[in-house]
C-alpha cells in the first residue's frame, strides 16, 4: 500500500512538472492601445474623436471606461471610439481604460491637447476718413521726442482695427504656420491683446492675414532682400503708403490721427477722454497686467485701447520730428521701430496720444502688442 502511494505521488509530481505553468497564472489585466494618434499639442477643433482597441490574453474585454480632465470614470460598454465636444479653451486630457471579464482594469491610455478658440474680432475694423491734424505734443508738457509739433495731412481713407490683435487671433496664425505661441505671462489669452511679439512676427501675421483674405502681401519678411520694406499691389518695394493694399501695421501718423479721433480732431490727451481711467489700462488701474480688449470706453471713432493696455508696433522706423508740413508720411529707414499708445505698466503721462516709444524690431516684451489696418479701396 505504501509503495502504491509512493508511485502515485511520484506520478503526480511528474505530471505537474510537465504541465505548462500558465495554467496556474493569476488573472492578468487587459491591454489597450490607441487606434488613432488623436490630438497632440494645440488644436482648433471643437470636437475630437478618440479611437482605441483593447485585448486580453486570459479572458476578454468586457467594458471600456473613459474620463475627461481627471473626472469620474464613465462606463462606455464595448464601443471603441468616443467623440468629445464642448470643451473650453485651454489644456485638456482624455483617458480610456479596459476592464476584463473578471473586473480587472488596464493601465489607461492618455491624450493631452490644448484647445484654442477664436472670438469674432477678426475683420472688425473702423473706417477712418483722411484729413489733417497737428502731430506731436500739442499740450507742451510731453517729451522732447514728441516735439516739435507739425502739420500732417493724410490724403487717403483707411481702416483701423477696432482692437489690438488678440491672443485668439494671433494664436490661429501660430497654429496655421507652426509658429511658437507667445507667453501670456500667466495672465490668460483669449481676448487679451497678444504680447511678447517682435515686430518681425507682427508683419508675418499681417502677410498671413492678407493671404487668407486674397490680398497682396504688404511686407518683405525677415532674411529676404529688402527685409521689412513695404510692397505695392504688384509685389514691388514702395515707400508710398497708398500703394500698399494688404494688411499692415499702422504708420505712426495714421496711429496718432486715429487715436485723436480722426476728423473729430479731439483735444483729449488720452484716446477718448481727459480722464485716463475711463479709456486706458495703465499703472494706476491695471493691477500689473493686460486686460481683455474693449472693456473700457472707445474714442470718438469707436476704437478701443489706443491709450494703455499694450504698446502697439507701427510700421515706421523712428526718426526725430521736424516742424515742416508732411503729407502721407512714412519713415522707411532706421534702426528702431516706433511703438505708440503706452501700456499697462506706464504712468498716465506716458499713455497720451502723442507719446512715442522706439524699440528694435527683434525686441519683444509683455508691454507690447500690435494693431493692424489697411488702405480703404
């Protein structure tokens, strides 16, 4: 009897030795992988479809679950795709995991993306009739570079952006052209004026917008022959601003004329009021940051934020004023480009309509953005 038991135990040990170890493995979690690459980085799409596929070597996938932006897991049956719509502007995550027939879950797969929404400011322009005005420090309390005052005639009509170009608008250009989206300094993007944009990128934006609207480019871009010069409708270099049909930065004279209210010829020191707090974000009320455009009162032409919020690149080079009369002025040579309007960090005396500021076209800062315009045809 003992001998029989010994041989039975020996036989059982031999069988167990030959039996594949997988029979005795514990249940393993299922696996899941992306079937489509999905979004990555910045996207303009307001609906995104995510696709995946799961499998299980020791059972079957009985359920998929998803969650958005770290929320609760939501059962999704055995469907292998999901379309997400209605997310807000900003950063988002979307995760999916599989569960097997024993309830064991896989590691989730994760998509991350940033949604950029765009508000309808693009194409929002104000018509400005040409006319004459006195340019410079007409109050006598400005800086030397604002003097002497001098008569200027703009013998043409033009359009001016109702607002500075916003992050919403500029970011669309960045996504389309593969350019780097500038820093918002942690203040937010959306309808705030874009900042940290050098002059060279501002004119790239102008050319991009011209192309979108079927207009000729206004500028020769950087690193090309005659870089930064204006172009006429046939693509030839010109210094006659009336021959430039594409979107562009305002000339310094256009900027001040529009800031003063154009034909209204306002005598306000600030664009739209003698009380800067009604029309401008500056050191007194800005809380050390930019603000969404159009929140304060406009000037007589219905243009917003021409005093304060951000300095605005102009198309001209800086040059000293002279007292002589000028018609359709444009300064086509120099080293520094003009900025106008003052900004959120400046005191009230430096956001007046005659205030001038100059910077290298490669410079960028949280102080400066830009506004666009074009000739009226």
